[in-house]
C-alpha cells in the first residue's frame, strides 16, 4: 500500500509537469518561463531546488558521523551563496536581459571564455544531479525492502525526472516545485512532530546532542584546520554562485525586485528549515539506539528512511516518502535543466552554426541535450554507487570546478572595469593549473586543491588584466528587461 501511494504521487507529479509543457512555445519559455514568475513561485523554486537529497539524507548522515562543523559547506555555505547572489548579483544580471549565465561571459569577455565557462558550469552539475538520482535509488530500495536494488532505483528515478523536465522545461520546474514545496514543508514538520513525541520532546534530543559534542562548530585554532574550514565554506558559498540554476530562478522573475528578494528569502528559508531533517535523524538515538547502530555501520544515509518505516504509522510513512520524493525531484528537475541549457546555448550553438538558430530548432536541441545529459548523470551516479561516494560528498565536490574557473571572472566582470579577456584567460588557466594536479596528487593537502586554485585564479585575473595591452569590448549595458 505504501508503494502504491508513492507511485500515485509520482504519477501526479509527472502529470503536473506535462501540463506545464503546454505553456512552452519557444526556447525562452522553456528556459526562463517567459520571465513572468511572481515572488512566491521564485521563493518556492529557490528553496525547493536547494532543499535536495543531501539536505534530508546526506546532511543528517554527516551530522551523525561528525558534528555541526562537518556541515560548513551545506547548509552554511549553500545558504551563504543564495543570500550573496540575491544581494550582489541578481539585480545586475537581471538588468542585462540574458538568456543564460553563459551569455554574460560572452558579452563581457568573448566567445572563447563563454565556451570554457559553459563547459565548467555544466560539468559541475554531474555531481549534484547524480546525488539526486542516487537518493531516488535509495528511496526505491528502502520502499521495496530490497526488491529494487539501488542501481535499478537510480534508473527508474532518472527516467521519471527526465520525463517531465524534458517537455516542460522551466515551466515544468516552476509548477511542480511550487506543489512540492508545500508537500515538503507540511510533510517534514508533521513527521518531526511525531518523532518529537516519541523521543520525549525537542529538548531531550537537543540535550543528547550537546552531551555528545555534536554542536562543535569551530575548527581547532591552527592554520591547517582554519584553512580547511574556510575552504569548505567558500567551495559552496562562492563556487555555487556562478551556476545556471540560481541565475535561472532569478532570471525567471517578473521583475528585478522579485529576482533579488526571492533568492535571498529562499536562502534564508533553506537555512532555517535544514535544521528539521537534522532533528529528525538525531531523534533516532532516543527512539531506537539499536537501529542507529545498525545503519551507522551499514549506510548512515538510510537511517532516517528506515526510522520512519520502522516506527511510524502508514499515513505518516506516506507523507514522509511523499515529502522526500518532492525534495529530490524538485532539485533533480531544476539541476537537470540548468546544465543542458548552458551546453545548448553557450557551447553547442556556436559549434553547430555561426548563424542564429530559430527558436524552434533551439528548443529541439535543448531537449536533446537534456536527454543526453540525463544519461551521463545516470552513468555517473552508478559509478559513484560502486565507489561508495556519499550524497553529501557528491554535492560538495560539484562546486570545486566553478569556484576555480567561473567565480573570479564573474565577479571581476561585474565589479571591476579593468577586467579584460586576457585576465579571464589567466584566471581560468592558473586556477586550473593549481587545482587539477593537486586534486590527483595531494587531495588531502594542508591547502585544499580547490582553495589553491581559487587564490591563483584571483592572481591570474588581476595580473592578466593589468598586463593587457588592449581592452576587451565594453561590458553589455544594463538594460531593463522587456
């Protein structure tokens, strides 16, 4: 019966997504939903996209294994990204009336920088989207009592997300996300109340965490620990700013104020509500210590789903798994669309033809890329499953490439008039030269590889720009969106 209810919910989600496809008439509708979305939809999209599998499964698992300091990248870094993007990037980018974030790199630094940045941004999504379909596989595995393997669940989940994202695009993401946000909030609050009753209230759970030093946050006061801590914060806090999904939500807003405050409020809501899954998972220590010991030894990511399945009534299980699937699918659909759009508009379009593609052909090509990228994501998720890479770690790793290659040119392009194309080349080249070899040779070095790459990308931008003999074309003027 539980499985039946869950699949009914999946069918409803697909139906909403397919209905959204009727609103898509051209590539701009598909990518930006016609720049017509109101505040509550934008806020819901930002919140629900970032409130993904890592928030409900990965972050609690990391908290159970480590402490609060282990969550510096997410939710602390992730929330910082959204607030910073809303306050310092959303308004400037919205006024440029761009179709994708990759368009900014073209207008500011030229086509070659656009292609390099576009490929870097698209590659960064492999880990994030794969984390979502991995989580879908885990859910189907738990629901079926092992009848569906996690690998089979990954294939099923990827097919479901692809089905409604492929046709509806941003309209599909917007409508399904709004419904899914309601399910997420109501469902998780209800489940947390049930678990609080079973564990004696919120206070005993918090006290148990305090007694076991789970709220240790700050690192040891030495250079190595502090650098690692700062690097963890900046990898997501800065590295996830030059991302198409964040830009796309702001850019789909009906005006620039919605773009700014929808993103900021979505980030604040994400940070506050991320505490709910932490409480839910940790309450298992008081409710069923034997279950905790079993799943901490086998797979800590399964602890919360197994706790709900073992101790809550059927209706609560239906609500929890509905909320969990909403969490995962809302993130998966948005993060599947974003890199596909970047690849279509900023990489493939220039290679396939020097002429402007018609809106219809652009739409067809983007849908093809969505399908191909979903295959790549599925293969990556299956590989990560075999290598025992956790969901939280997959998401954490996703933003290294954009921190190193895309962040510095974006900031300099918006805020430094002296930034040039040569500076962008040097920033990308030095960042990559420092980061990539270290990632293979010394991944656990005192100076994290991505942090070294980030610092050298700044050096490259400043040095390359100041040494430029000729200026690049002036940046695109900020113009009001039509």
